[in-house]
C-alpha cells in the first residue's frame, strides 16, 4: 500500500516537471522584442471620423468645423510654449505627470515638443440639412437616422483615425529626445457619399423658413429636369450634436415633415384640371359658382361660402373655387385621374435611400369614387386623399414638364482621392401631352399674377403655382388645425425648379406659404444667375 502511494506521488511529480519544462520552452520561444516594444510606446488618438457626406458640388456637409489640437511631449519647454493657453494649474499638472497629452490651441505650434493637427467635428454649431443627413449614436461610430444610417456600412468602412505614438518608459512617461510617430489611418481620405442637395439652395430654404411664420412644416426644392432633390428643410430643426435636447419635445423636431402625409387641399386642383384637359374638357369650360353646391345629401362650399360667379378653368384656379372643381370632376374621367395618380406613384412609398422613404399616403379607389360625395372631396384634395410634400412635388413636376421622374437623393460616391462615380439615374415617363403642359403653365402663372397667390408674384422671374388650405380633422381646443400649402415651379415658361412649402398649422396658403415660396425662388435666381444647375 505504501509502495503504491510512493509511485503515485513520484508520477505526479514527473508530470509537474514535464509541464514546467514545456512552459519554459514556450517562454523561451516568445518574441520579447515585440512585447517590450509595445510596452515602450503610448499612442494618443488626436481625431477620428466617419466617411464624408457631400453636396452635389462636393461641398462637405459634415466634418466642416475644424479645430487645432496639439499633441504634447510633457517638458518645461512645452510649458513655456503653452503657458497662457490653458488654466495654469491644469497645464502644470499634466506636464508633471509626464504622460503625453492633447490640448486644443488657437494657433499652430510645431517643434520637437509639440505637434499641432487640424481635426474636424462631425456636425456644425449651425447644422445643415440635418433631417436628411441624420445623426450618429453617442460613440460617433454608428449612424442612427438619415444618410448616417442609410450609408452606415459605407461610412464606417471609410472611417479614419489620426494618432501620435510616443516612446515611453516602463511607467508610461515620455522618454526625452525620442521621436514621435504620426499615424494617419485613412483620416485624410475623401471617400464619401455625394447627395443631390445643393448647399447654397439648402441654406436659402433654411433661412426663408426660419424667418417665416411657419413653426412646424417643411420646404422642398426639386430639379425639374432630373427629379434630384436640391433642398429639403423640416421645421422645427434640431441639433444633431445634441439630439437628447429634442427627444421629448411635443413639436417633434426629429420628424422629417417632407416625408409625412397630409391632406393636400387645393394644391391638388391643378392635377384635376390637367386630367380634365387630357379627357377632352376645354380650358374655357364655364360654371357659375354660387358659393356652395349640394351633392347627394352633402353641401360643399367655397371658402367663406363666397360666391365667385361665372368661372372658367383659369379663373377657378386663380380664385381656388371649390364648387367649380366639384363640377369639373363630374365631367372628367375619374378612372383616368386615378390612374394618373397611380402612375405618378401616389399612394406608394418614395424610397430615396435605404431606410429613407416617404409615407405611402392614401388614394381613394374606384369604389370610393363611385360615391358622389367622395368624388367631390377628391376634386379639391380632401376626403381620403393624403399626400407627402415629396409626392406633391412629383405632381407639380408632371404639371410643369409632362413627365414623371422618381425623386433622387444620392448622386454617387467618391473614392479616397475624391473622384466621384455617379449613380445611374432613372428615366422619366410621359404622362401629359405638350398641349396640356402649356395650358397648365399658363394657368398656374396666372394664379400668381392675377389670383389669390399674388403674394408669390415677382417681376424678376415668372413664377407659377397654387395655394392650398386643408382641414386636418385635428383640433386645438375648438379650432380645427389646417394644413396650408404652396406648390409651384419656375421659370413658368421653362421650368427648372419645383418648390413645395407646407405649414402644419396655418391660416392660409397665400399668407403663410406663398411668401416663403417667393423668397426661395428669388434666392435661387439670385444665387444661380451666373452658375445655374445644369
């Protein structure tokens, strides 16, 4: 029995000695030079950023604000250079610790102790197109909304980091006289996504909206030849660098109103007129407005029950006569009008990019329009009809050009050197005849010259458009909230730009939105007079 114990003890001892020998052999083969090297260096990250987001002219829309950051080798000499640029006690403490540190400075300082770098912040104090660009999470590395989310993988793949490596002793203190190494890991890359937005037009729209009476609403500018979105503004605005401040606000600043659906009201009437013209109805077709009309057991009235008298198609648009259009839709092929809406993509989502899409909105169907009351509501943009401002822009694009194009937001992508590869654009579809387009241009320019939208008139450029005021079914106390609109295009005879303005809680399209439309149009004319968008 004793012998067995001795043998077991001896065997265990042999096994332990073998394990120790194997460990010693492994340690002997380790690359101590690399271990020692990693322990003798300390790296500080000066700046890091995601891939770029540009406008159509490759003007940066992010990483625009730049700062000077100094990477400091702690020493008495460094203190002398930095004295007065920070709180003295803090600076002394950092110097005495002996660890490399970063410090924001107001001028370039470059010597053996200090190296200054230009770094950028993702978002400005005065942000631009924040509802389109979106924002990142608190780490700054992952996109949450907008293009930051839509192109998140691409922007992360093209992220960059700028750092400085110092030689240090065993406790991490910088070794005097040793060189610093600057590491640019893709930080200088120009790779990014290029949007169709135009920075100057975007700023024009933002300024026009912010000084208007509109507190909650949006404005949109679309290129009439390509369907490219040149500007998109949603109010209230928010700070993408401080999203938490907007999370609990009742006015929903994080919601992009351009993509939400609303009752369009009278901005829909021109499409009814266009469908009537295409159905063979003459623009001279007359109807006498008495202020209201009864359809079945329902009475439809003009605003304030105003009697407009004898109207033709042009004067009915000028005065926004509800009863004229109720009568006109009864003489129009409603199936053709509905099909026209569907071919424009109304009632379907407009997908601008991955995770950026408008609401579907709603269209009545054929059975709905067999009910005379529903058909009458459809004539002036009420009832079941709900459209996004983006969809309204598509309507006015068709009225202005006769074609329908899918809206575009992404123009292409740039590589490390900043060279752009363009995305293929979609081809338009012809929906209206040239004769109808000519008539609609004349009628809608007459609305601003002679009608209830004279607040949108300009003698600098001929503007065309239509006001709208729509009931929302939402009440604030005893008062119903109204959606007010202005939608149009310019120049009226050769449209280049489609412009839509919405006020979520307004008094009237003529007073709320038409002046904003005019200011945006005149701002674009002035800005692009020498360099128009092709």
